[in-house]
C-alpha cells in the first residue's frame, strides 16, 4: 500500500510538471502569434493615416497613444520621433496572471514591438496586453491539476478501503481455517472436505496448511515438554528426600488408582514396617545417624521386594514404610516377612541395637478402602511389637477382632509389669546456654526394657500407654524416679527438665498429685522444668493454662517443646506464659543452607523475647548449625554436637 501511494504521488508530480511546461509553451506560442498580429494591425493603422511632419507628429502623439490604448489590447505604448526621442507614453496596469509571469521569466514571451510610418517621422513601440489570455491558460491549468489529482489520488483512497475490506475478509477466512484446524486437528485432506463450497477459503487453507502443520508440530513438542516437566515435578513432590522412595502422597495415589478404584480384579498384601530406634538414635547419636538408619531400612526393604514383580516401597512418615506386594498370597507374604526379619536381625547384631523394626501385614482385594486397610495393619503392627525383636505378624480379615484384643492385651500386660516393677532407666542430655544467656538445664529422658532386657521403642511404648490410659501412671513413675535420682546424687544445685504427656497435664487428679509433690520438695521444685509438646497444649487450652499456673505457683517452670509444627499463635503464648520454647529439630537440620528456616527462627526469637520467653534449639549436630543458632540470638542449644545422652 505504501509503495502504491508513493508511485501514485510520483506520477501525479510528473504529470503536474509536464502540464505546467506544456501550458507555458502553448501560451508562449500563442502570445507570439498574437503580438505578430497586433504589430501587423498597428502597421496598417499607420499606413492609413496621412503623413505627418515632425511638428505634427509631436503634437498628435498623445492623441495617437490614447487611441491605441483604447482601440487595441496594448499594455503600454511609446510614441517616438524619427530620432528615437519619446514624444509621449501611455500604459495601463493589468493584473498579470501566474502563467504569464512564468512565460515571461522563462521564454520572454511578452516583449516590445515596433512599427514605423512611411515617412519615418513617427515610430510606435508597444507591449501587448495578454492578461486575459494568460488568465484563461491559468484557469485551464487549474482544471488540469484538479483532474490529474483526482485521477491519481482517488485510486489510493479506493484501494485503501478495498484493502481494509479484503484484510478483514482474509482475517475471517484464516480464523475459520484455524477454528476448523483446532476442532479437527487435521490438515489439507480435511480442509478439502470442509471448504469444498468455498474456493477462496480452500485456496487460502491450502496455502497456510504447511504453516499450520509446523505450528501443530511445535505445539506437540511444547505439550510433550510440559507433560515431561509435570511428571518430573510430580516425582519430586512425591519423593522422600532421605530415601528417594515415594512418600505418603504417592502411596495414597497408588493405592487409590491400582487397588481401591481398580477396574480389574486384584489382590495382594500390604506390609507396614516401623523403625523402632529412630528416636533413640536421634537422641543418642544425632540426626545424621538417624538418617543413615532410615536409609538402611529402605535399602533392606528394596532388596527384599526385588524378587516380587510390580512391588513398591514407600516411606509414609519418619519411621514408617509401606510395602505393596501385588498378586501375592498370604503364604508368600510370610516368606517375605521372614526374609525381612532376617535382614533386620543381621543389622541389629552389627549395630548392637535392641531392635530395628517390626512388620505388620494385611491382605487386600479390589475396592478395599484405604482407611480400613490402615486400621487393620495398625492392629497387626501392635501385635508384632508385643513379640520378640524385629517380629512380624499377618493380620487376616477373619482374625481382626481376636488379634486386636490379643495385641492390646500383650501391650497392657507389658506396661502394667513395668509400672508394677517400677522399671525405668533415666538418661540426661544437657542444653548449652548461648550468647549472654546463662539459662540452661538438662533434660531427663526415660528408657524401658522388656522381660528379655531389650530396650522398647520409646515412641511406640508411650503411644500405646496413652491409648491404654496408662500415661498418667508412667509420668508419675518417671517423675518419682527423677526426684529420687536428683536427691540421691546430690544434684540439687542443677536444673532438670522432665517430659509430661498431654493426658497427664490435662488430668485434674494428676494436677493435684503433682502440686502436692512439688510443694513437698520445696527448693527442688524451683529447679524443675516440665516439658510438654505444642500439639499437646493445643488439645485443651483451658486445662493447659491451669497446669502452667500450678507449676508457676510451685516455683517450677514450663517448656513448650517441638515448637513450630503446630499453628499456635503468640496471643496463645501470652495467655499461657511459658518460660521457654524449644524449636522443633526440623528447623535446625541444614539450617546453615536454609534461608527460610533462618528467617522463621529469627522471627520466632524476636517475638518470643518481646513477651519474655527464652528460645532453645534441639537437634544441633554440627559446628555450622551451632554458629547459625548463635547468630540468630537463640538462648540455648541441645543435640548430639552439644552432648550425647548419658546416664543420670
């Protein structure tokens, strides 16, 4: 469009120049002819006049000039004598047209002419008046310019309008073709059928079909890349960091897709393997050794399922693993459990552990709900833990109620025996003060052994005690043994922390017992710090406030442990008024490389200090972690790097 406009303008300019030149040349030729005619007429006029003498010519010169100006189209006239002397002159001043000015400047078209009488006494010089002719030529030139302007520029406007319409038409055609391509995802063959009645649309479709093909290929590659990225992201989101196994989310998705909502018949077994020594290893040897312990269990399970096609291993939480054995009958599941137990026994012997892990197994079939299966496998796990070290148990559907009762009875008997015998071992782990803080104490931790002198998994033991309503009796036993040990070893000048379960803290009878016990001890009560988890406090806020108020009345202190895993607000802590909070170990691990945890911990420290609460960190296992904790202005640190648990 721009090129066409430039071409039309160039043609218009050339035509305009050519028209002006032609008009001026014609005017020049016409004016020359007119002047020659006027000269001939004037000569005839002089020849018809009587011959005048020099004196008569001088006298009649003005009259002759007047007559010539009046009778003939003369712009100016000079009457001269035979010697050339100007006797008179007469002129009129017409409005010169532009065309005459151009002709006069370029061709000298209008010039003076001479005529002489027969006796030579009278000479007339004149300049013709061609203004009317020039105006006529000028008007013609104007018409010419208008005509060529119309001829040159009207097509531009018409073409621009047509171009806009055609562009809209093309856009509509291309839009229709793309819509057809999107709907059918097909190329020329389908276009030939879809646009058979519209030749123009079919022609354009055939022209752009190669581009659509390239676009289709490009979009296909992009979709493949997006799908691959989504798969990788999903794998990362569903992968456990420590073991690189699938996590709980992946297990739930796998179970729902391949078992609960399976389209075809399916059966098999699901095994729950629970590591029992994770907490003990974390406390005694540090979290790095705890990670190695978990990785070892994962490797043993992966090796054990390698002979079973289609089997999968998942890590559900910190110490629980799920093993899916599709198309495996319970008899074969027993062989699997025995091979796993053999590996666990060997690992136990090499690392001198009281136990490694227990295994509970349940069979499954198509459409079995996950919640029901997990409940059954939990019963199987309870029964396995009540047997020898690294034991396993298969929970069959017909034995659910009987086995559940059997497992519960075994646990109840074991816990009652320990309470009756007052059998508990106490170890302590110190909290080191940091910075300008001088506040620190040593945490007392309980250990339990079964009849075969094996250390029981503390987390499982306490969970079953809570389930069976034995938490209060256990807490009373631990507190009594702690007070007795402190007094017997003359440690009254030190500060000690004692763990209390949420069930005990919220029980009125336990509250009365503990208050009387603390008042009886006098000064020793002021050196005790009772630890309760953040989640435990949240279970009953009113009872938690009552428990903390009682401790403060007796001179004891309170620490909120595992802080940061719940959703407790600092408004809640202002109401409870704890003395210390202990950040959960998950915030300490890898703290030197985790800027988010650093920011969160610093924020917690600032807020806690504003309400007069001291902040400790647990799980400190390296110099780097300790340094960052000091930089973040925490008041104390606890962990394997600070001190290993030791006998009280």
